[in-house]
C-alpha cells in the first residue's frame, strides 16, 4: 500500500463506479465537490476533517492530471484553502459565484446584494428562537444548517422560503442537513463550464463527482459534454455511476491514479 492509498481495502469499492482504466489522465479533467466527497459530512462545517489519506490522494491526482483538477463547492475559497493546505487548487466557490483559475486569479461573478442581506436578517431571528441551528453568512449566499437539529428540517425550509418572500432574484438550494439562499444564477454546472474554457481544463472531458442535490446541475453539464458523473451515497440522481461513500470514492480515485500511471509507463 502506497502513502496515497486510503484504507479501506479495494474490495469494498462500489460496483456502480466506472472502471479506473476508462479515465484518461491526459484527456479528462476532474471536478470534485468537497463536503461529502473529499471529506465526510460533520455536525457543523467547521468540524469537517480533511484526512491525510485524502490529501495524499488529491496531491497524486493533481500531478497525474497535469493540474486539471478543481474543487466545485458551496464553500468559500478561503475555507477550501484552509482544509487543503498546502495545496492551492482551482476552485469554483459559492456554487459558481466565485471562481479561482489555475493561475490564481479570482473572479467574483456576482457581488453581494441587498436581497441576500434582507433574507439573512429574517433567518437570524429564526435561528435565535431555535437553539442548535447554525446560520452561516457567506456574502453572496446564506446557509441555514440543522445538522444538530435534524427534526427541524421542514421548519428550516419553510423559514428559508419565507425569507425569500417571493423574490425572483434568489433561490433555495436544498442540501444535506442544510438549506441555502443564493442568487438565482448560482449553479455548480456554471462553475464546470467556466473551467472548461481555460487551461489546463480546455479540451478535456469533464469527470464530476459529488454527493448532494446541488451537484445535479454539474452532473448534467458533464453528461451533456460526453463526460462522466458519479453520485456518492443514496438519493435520486442524473448520474449514471454511484459510489457507496466518501471512503469508497477516495479508494476509486487512488485506483484511477495508479492505473493511469501504469498505462503511461
């Protein structure tokens, strides 16, 4: 077992995953969600642990794909940098609203507006009335987490809809133990398309891996472009392939890098 190979053993790899040999290190590009994909979901966002095994796999993939590896996430760029350090990868953050290219240039595709600020004020009052909930203000988006109060899911979604107040410039993004309010144009698929117009991603086939409802837009983009979409865990999805969990996909990603290097050699 190499330092980049995570436990558990390869025998637990899901049969719903494509063969590692079907992925080309020279013609494909990897687009990876963070929470639930590279790291397990935690009780709160700040408690997420990016393991040394996951970092080793990611470092190897970046080398193998000649840098054509990007993170596509609802988190902020600074949070991804904190978890991945010392790695500093291309990132599509806040559902495609903030973009950091491979050369490090950051584009804020939509500055924070008053609509999001008004919605956050409404949700602050709601959170104060219900201990255990967490309101995360990200500038362009707002996340209402109920991981510590799973029974509050329905009430949180209702509160978020009320905070929207019919505003067409905003939308709800329903995720795992979280509901978010974001500008209507927030879309992970948009993030993938932006990367595919720039090096080192240009001309490559997209391989997108994610675990949540917000990843469906990126799955659709990948499939429309002849790429591969992999869903982690249960739930309805457009992705043709499925992994069991976070450990399963890390094992598969390691196998992709090993198989690809053997083909090169």
